């Protein structure tokens, strides 16, 4: 009795070796079944010998054997596509639900062809609305100031936001446009940050002795407080 139990328990391991023997012949592609994905084995009730059979081809266990079936396991194939050929036990996503293939198919919609697909997990109902998020900025406003800095000097420019608004960004650049013409050998912005009062955006503008009087644009990005 113990020997028989050990033999049956060894089925999972022995099946891999026995899978080459198909009713005394050579295994073919129908193991696992191409239609169901199942693997069928026969266990001799006297000797506990195990053999894998080609059930799809019509092979069956004898009266002295016990028939065992198990699945080859699911194969996840991602989102269903009409251009892909699927095999039995393939799992796909379609319309928010998951389906497992009952048989090989192509261009057979899971939701429309129940002979080819079984519903694995239905799409859940929509949940309740989540809590309202924090309010975003309002009153977006860019305040601009133009200044001329003399040659060989530097100047602190503090662009102030209107009353009721606060700065969230800003900066400055050489010229009244920003075409990338600035050259640190002549003129540059040495620092730029929110000012200490938190009411504007300050920038330090520098012009070297090699450059004549230079025109700058300074900006503060303001929003409602």
C-alpha cells in the first residue's frame, strides 16, 4: 500500500520522464491537448506505473488503470488582439475583464464567443468618487520689468507681484527677448530667487567692463494668494 502511494505521489516528477511515452509511441504536439490544454495520464492500480497518453488522439486508460487529468497551466498573453492566434489556457484582458481560452482561436472576441473563451474575472463595478483634491493656483500673472544696467556695474531688480498675489517663480535675461544671445563675458544674471519679503522675484544683473550699457528683462510669476 505504501509503495502504491509513493508511486502516485511521484506522478508530477515521473510525468516529465513518462511524457515521451504516448501509449508506447512517441509524444506529439497534442500533449498537452491543443484544444483544452489538459494533460492526461494513466496510473496502474497494481504497480503504480504512470504513462502519459494522447487523449486528444483517442487514447484511453485501460480498465486496470486510473485516469488522471491536470492543466498545463495558464499563459498570460496581455490584451486580446484580433491579429493574434491563441491556444487553450491562454489568458487575455478584454473590456476590463480577463478570459481564459477554451480552445485555439483567432479573431474570436472573448466577450462575444463563449465557445472559445471562459470568463475568468469580470470587470468590477466603478468605485465611489475619491476625495476632492486641493485647489490649484488661480490668477496666473507674469509681471515684467525692463531695466538698463550700465557697463561695469551690477543691479538688483526686485519685480513685485500685485497686491493679493504671491510669487511662485521668475527670472531675468539679457535683452528684451530670449534668443540665447547672452554671453557671460559681457553680461549675465548672477542670482535669481524669491525676495526676502516673499512678495516678489529678485535678480542680480551684472554687466562687465567689456560690455556697454545693457538692456535686461526681469520677470515674476504671480498667482493669487
